[in-house]
RNA sequence: CGGGGCGUAGCGCAGCCUGGCAGCGCGCCUGCUUUGGGAGCAGGAUGUCGCAGGUUCAAAUCCUGCCGCCCCGACCA
């Protein structure tokens, strides 16, 4: 047997493992410009499934898609004080076009609150124009110092939802509803266990009144912010003069929200589920759910391929995304490893012996092989995919729970964040939070919605705790 | 931006110290034999040695400058 040719083992170098699997599984490659990536067909197919799933959920909650321009006048970004402060360091700005220097430089959108706000100020006249429930799938540019495929790239794909409402209550409800959509997507589709809640003042979106988030734990114990939903209050309404005449004849500012989920979630899927053999994709999003590997000699090639084609048709009829790997130049053993690297949940091995016995071998990416009658596969695989999803989710949840510690002293806190999440009290002071970050590299990730009410003292400075509950600290991506 | 590393075939690298035919492994192409956990043999193709300048009879190798990428830190979805 030849020596292993897989990715760098996770235990040896998690970061190298991550970069290896992305390249080897052909999800993405580096672009010629620093911090850019090319998403290859297999990776893009995953993104398309993510996008299709979320898009349907957005439409089901009453949103419509639209498209706003890539270029934003610099002046727009400067209208909201916190917003400009938050984003100006990472803006890409176009200063020349058409062979001339532009009179007003154009920002390449880092997000679209401002340009949508500008348009809303023109579109919204009366309470009858509300709510505005918009979403757009697009690319944005944020010039980051340090980049990493999917997790932090100069340009990334995402969706940004933007809504405007007549009342504060309605906007806050929308903020929570859309975070709920993300949580549902994470758990029911991506098999990612997440903790949802509020961001602290230090961590919130630049320009938001508050930010809600869902946080997941990667297999190296670090946290990944996987989707955020912001209540923007009237900050952008005031900056862009978005007003309406209400039923009571008063002229009022609208209340807005925004919410986004990016291809960063792909990084989350990779780092939550993957193992030393490569990726493991959650079945509902996997570009290929079942791969059939035919096994044949030249004299049995035709009959095996025919049996594979028949099986493929039966699975397709059940709505299963199935692929037959009929590449002649690779041996079955090579293909087994290749599809495991690519994270396909189930593999069906079909050889002459199986064809003769009218059976096939079903192998799960989570381990285990079983021999099943050919005629039963199509009927059984849907439930097996469902069970696979559940097992994947449970495995991730167990991992997270094992690496989450309740801590009340700073030494235990440091140990906890070195390997996972720490549930601790904090005084709520931004300076104290920054000190913790400097000393431990950990930041507050989320003030969980569902944490029990508790009072205590700040894990670092001992002052009375804010928030009325423990908060999650972790090193973050 | 600070610290470190690296640019030689598609990928990974050797060659550089001590200047003298540009190499190795993998991959790729052709053929035959193989095929139930990363096949074997034989034959073959592939280079702006990151870029520019300099020294020299001669530069991947020595000198100068530049560029790019990766890794580690501070900001971020």
C-alpha cells in the first residue's frame, strides 16, 4: 500500500489542514490579487445550495431580491459617524476611471446600508410604503490585513438583507426573525450547532444600535461568527433622511435593520465537520450526496457501468444528488479516497460480485460499510441522509459542549479559551474587554439569549457583572 | 504595518555556499497489463530559474534595486 497522501493532519497544524483540504478538494484556489480567491465549480456548487436554501427562506418571510450598485459615492459612507469609522480602514476606493482622476472618489461597497438608505429616502413617502423588505446577493470588498480562503478575503460573496419599518418594535422583531432564519439554516441544513445572542458594544456592527449573532465552534476550539442581524434603529434613517408620513399625519424617521451571511459559512462547514481524511459535507448542502464507484475489469466494465447507470437513475428519481465516477484512469481505491476528501456523505461500491448478487456496498463518510440489496437503496438512502445529518450535528454539538467550560477565575478562564469556549461573567466595560483580548487573545463572542439569569463578578476585574448572565468568550476567526 | 520564510516544469523540491549542458519526485501524455482502499512497466512532453540592472568569456548561482506570495502578530463577515 502506498503511503498516505491526505491533507496535513488537524492535530499537527489545523491551519495547514484547512488550506490543504480547500486546495485538494478543489473548492477554491488563490486569485492573482492578494486576498482574493477563485471559487472552483465544486466549491461554487456548495455555495449555490447554500444560496438556494436561504433564498427560499427569505422569500418565505416576505423578502424580495434587488440589486444595488457596486460603486458608492465616498460621501455616503461619511454620513453615519460610527459607520465611516468602522469601515474606512478597509475601503477600496476608485480614484481614476476613463483615463481621468474622478472628482469624487468612489468606494467599492463594503456593505450597502448607505446606498440603500439613499434610495429609500427617495422611495419612501408614506406608511403605505413600509415595510421595505429587501435582500441582495452580491459581492463586497473589505481590504483586510490578513486573509484566509472563505473566512476572510478581500472580496467575498454574501447576501445582505435590508429592511425599513414604521415602528421600532417591528424592526426589532425583524432583526430577531432573520437571526432565527440563520439559526434554522445553520442547524437544519449546515448541521452547525450555534449559540445565538447579542454582541457586546465592542463587537457590534459599525452603525448598529445592537447586533445579534450566531457563533459556532470550529474543531480547533475557536469561534466563528456565522451570521449577523443588526437593529440599526434610526441611525441610517437620520443620516439619509429616510422619513415617512405616518397614519397620525406625523412625519417620522423609519427604523431599519440589516442582516448578512457570507461564504464564510463554507469555512465554518469545513472546520466544524472535516477530519484528517478531508471534508465532510452536510447532506442537505452537499453538491454530491451519493457517489457510485463502479469496480470492474475490462471484461466486466460494461455490465457494471450499466448497473451503475440504472442505480443512478433510481436515486435521481428520489431527488438525490448522485454522481457516477466512471473515470477509467483511476483505481477504485483512489476514488474512495478522493470522494472522502471531497466530503461526499455516502459512497456506493458496485462491482461484478455485487451485480451478480444484486447488492451494493454502502459506505458512510462517518464510518461503516454495509451490503444492501440493489432494489432497496433508493428507498433507504433518503432516511440515511437524514440520519447522517443528525449524526453530524450531534457530533459537532458534543464536541462543542465538551470544550465549553463555566469559569469564575481568570486562570481557569485562560485555560478554557485556549481550547474552546469560556462561559464567564463580565463587567461590560470596553477597556476591560480589550485587556482580556490582549492578555488571552479571547473576545466576547455572544451574550446568549437562552443563558439563565445569573449575577456574579467580572472574571477579570471583579466588578459586578453586566448583562445579568454569563457571556461566551473565545478566540475567534 | 511589524517579525519570519519563500520565489527554479502544473505541484513539491534539489541545485546557489565553491559561476561552466537546468535536475529529482509527484502529476500530465502514449501504449500494454491492471482495477473490491491512493496500480505496474515502458516510452514521452513540459522552464522568461519572480522582475530589472550590474560584475564576468560565461549567472539559477555573485552584487544592487524592485515585485509578489505564504506564515506569525494588531483590525474584520
